[in-house]
C-alpha cells in the first residue's frame, strides 16, 4: 500500500484520524467545525500518531442539506493549510462528490474517501487524473445520508466483497494507482448491527482479496448496540476491541476519533502477532 509516496508494508498499520468540519457530527457535536478548532484537532492527531487525517465536510447521517459549494467552503481551505503545516502527513477527504474531489485534490489531498460507494462515477476519474488514492466502500447501494429500513442480504460479506472489489478494479482501470486503492466494508452504512458484526467476524475474507482493507468502526452505533445500547461517549472500549479484532484479521487502515489510543492498541496487536 502506497500513499503520498509512503509505503506501508504487509503487517504495518496506518492510523486515519477523523476531523469533521461539520456543526452536527454524531461524535463531536461540532467541536471541530471552526477552522482554528479543526487545525488544532489535526495537530493533536498528528501528535497522537496519526498517519492520515480524514477531513469531512458533510455529516454522514440525515441532517441539514449541504450543497457542493458549502462542502468545498468547509474543507478546501483546511486541506490546503493542513498540507502546508504537515508536509509529510497523508491528507484524506471524505466526500462522494467528484466536483468537491477535484477542488480538494488541487488543494493537496492525497486520498479520496468515498464512504458512499461509488454513487458518483466520476470520482475515480478525479483520483486518476491527480494520481491520488481512493477508498472503495460498500454502503448497500443506498442514497447518501439515508438510513434504509429493513435492509437485507443473502450473505452480507459476499455482497461487500463483490461490490468493493468491483469498484477497486474499475478504479484501477480508470487509472488510479493500484497500490493506492483501498476497500472498506463501511460498518453501519446500509447495514444493521447484525450485518456489521458479521462483517467484523469475517473480515479476513475481505483481507484475502489482496486489497488493503480500511475499517471505520470508531464509536459507531453497532458498537453501542452490541454493548447493550451505550451512548456514543461510552463506546471507547468497544471501539478498541473491534479495532484489535480487525487488526488481527489483517486490516491495514483504521479510521478513528482517538489516534493515540488506537496507536497503542494496534502496537500491542502487532507485537502479539510477531
């Protein structure tokens, strides 16, 4: 796996820290919406051991409409400043829109994190033109920012693998560097808690495809529901446990809210595996 010229060898984990410039994030409730606060969060993530910072400008769940111009306003200048302040940091942007991706790629982004799974077919072309990476996720083929009711799969893991691998192969065919394409099961996106747990148990099947696997499980609803309905601010221990299980099965990139804790947990897993 190679991002921004940095090579991650087999068995080497990468920490992706979340920094959302949104006023309504499910986790931080707008704490990093302000420009200065977002920069401070990036600095803290880097100090905590983050290899990648994933900048988002639109809340994943339902909420106020955010058009492309507003998304660009929230993320583009931040990407440029983070690029200036941290030249070696891998900068990712969480977006499903090609027009946003084009602007942030010009601003210095190294990775496009398409958490909604290819709803804009032009996104891969943007990554290819700029020679940057792409995350290919499985969101159950749903409309961005929606929560489908009673979604069902004959075999959720088979569906996840088939869909993400197809997206990854099409991205490479479009010109995205193969070593910079990742696949993501997208826990809770187009999935209920049972589906997310099944994906976690069988993550090694995704790893076996040969594509680097990213997991984004930090403080998510399936973690809280698994532990009896815990609120978002009490899901840290469950998050760390899920990260460890994912790492043991071979996941490579971990999208988290607490970079320092994740780095310590994954270092332990790495030593145990050796």
